[in-house]
C-alpha cells in the first residue's frame, strides 16, 4: 500500500509539473528578450550578449552562483584537512604524466588567459577560464607538484572568497553611488566586468582544485601491495 501511494503521488506530481511546463512553453513571450539585449548591449561594457546578460543585465544570478560555489568550497575544505604535499600517494614517477605536465601546463595557462579575455566579445569568460585553470591545478596535483596555496591558511581562504567579495563590493559601490544594486557606471562597465571575471576565475579554479585536493587518495593495486 505504501509503495502504491508513493508511486501515485510521484505520478501526480510529475503530471502537474509537466502540465505547468507545457503551459509556460505554450505562452508567447510578451517581450522579445533578444531584441532588448541587442538594444542595450552598447551600454553593457562588453560586446558579447551572453557575457552582458551574465555579468550585467542578470548579474544577480551570477553573484548567487559564485556564492553557492564559494560555500561549497569552504564546506568541503573544512570537512577534511588537505594531505601534505610530501604524502606518498601524491608523488608519481609516471613518465607520461610528467610529459603531459611539461607540455600542457603552459598551454592550459595561456588558454585560461585567452578564455578570460575573449569573454568580452566571444564565447568564454570566468567560468570557462576558471575550469581550465582548475584543470591545470589538478594536473599539477596529480604530478605531486607542491601547491602551497592549498594549505590551510590566509592564502587559501582569500582565494576562495576573493571572487565573491570583489563582485559584492562592486555591487555595493553602485548602490552607494545612488544607482541600483549591481549597476555599473557606463564609463567603467567594461573594466569592472573584466576585474570581476578575473577574480571569479581565480576563485573558481581554487574551489575546483581545493575540492579535488581534499578527496581521498586512491592507491593503485601496486601501491596497496607495497603499503605497510
């Protein structure tokens, strides 16, 4: 009986949600958002519509997203201490991984910088650049390269919160000047968005590398046999 009730409740909820989604999609948009974005794009400080929406027109959403990501990073790092860089499981003699590090780390750093800069007028931006930068840190971590900024301390905490802090500071400054919260002065919009994206890139990369660093190390079969 309980299983039948749960099944019926799930079906009813699914049907209600499906009907609601169908009604929403069937409605015609009262405003052509693409036209509105195109009209205001010259005032946004960037030349790419997606970046303008994420960092200017709907920057509330991005601010909340980076806030959630920051909290996740702080929570993850607080639950487990980062393993010391001298730990046996973090050292590797794999020649393939060493070769990848020598070739790909400089390339990934350049790619992250390009994605950050390109976000103003083409696909790219902080989340893409931060992901690439985070992948670079993961590769270095796998190779056993010391990453002092991952040790508990001021540098780690600063890296995790700097993106959200700068974003929030810019938002508050706009309100203090008498404008709306998260409203940028037109003359400074481009520079402020670039500053915010640069800081977000660092924070996103720090969160990704930090969460990877606190994950339990998985020893290979050979390492488990050699372990005392």
